[in-house]
C-alpha cells in the first residue's frame, strides 16, 4: 500500500524515511570520521559527494514533507503527551533536515565554490559573504540533527521494548496490502 493508514506507514513513507536516513548517516559519519582521522579512505571516498548527497537530502525531504502533510490524518496516532512530543520532535527534525542542506548549499555558493551535483554546476559560485556566513549554522544544524537522531532512535526503541505498541514494526515491517 502506497498510502499510510492508522495501523501502518505506507511504502512511500517508509522508502523516503530510509533513503533520507541512509544519506544523513553517511553525511554525518563521513564528517565525523574526517574530523577525527584526517585523510582516511572512508572520508576520501565519500566527502567529494557531500554536496550531491546534501542536495539529494534536500530534494527528498521536500518531497517527504509534502507527502507527510498529505498523510497526516491517516497516520498512526499515540495518545496525550507522547503524541504531542512525537509531533514536536518530527517538526524539529524535518526542519533541521531541510535547513542543514540548505545552509550548506548557501555557504558553498556564497564562498565562491558553487553548488555541484554529480560533478555538474547547478549554481556557479558567488562572492556573497551573507550566504557564506551560513557555514556556522550548517555545523550547528548538524550537531542538533545528530542529537535529534539519537533521541529518535531511543524513542523508537522505547516504543518497541518498553511500550510494545508496534511503532517500530510500522516503520520496519512490510507495508500492508
């Protein structure tokens, strides 16, 4: 089933979730590994793709946000405080997943490098100090997103092992027909 239902997330929601998850974990881990161990094979292989992957995350998150808004009434629900916390956490995470690649693209463009996707210039670089200043925000967004991801995983495990409410299975298991 493509669409979400009150008892399960549909195929499109799951696909977008896991595509973004893999891309973001790749991004964050390559930056972390590069910061700890300079000139390592992993970072040298992945880091040249940083902008391309970031633009991919931005495109996927735009699609994911529009899809989530169209599916919000069909999605599985929790009661009370957990529901409010889940909604708030998802709003913050979606915002960071859009703002982080957007700030990176602005920074790269404003520093004169341009935004290159798969080796092709989407936007030529410019000398725009206001845009280059987004570099500080890009790093801050990355740290905040890392914290949100850790919280997201912890809550998924809490739902699975403590509450045993099927939340994790709705995102991991096969979509209902």
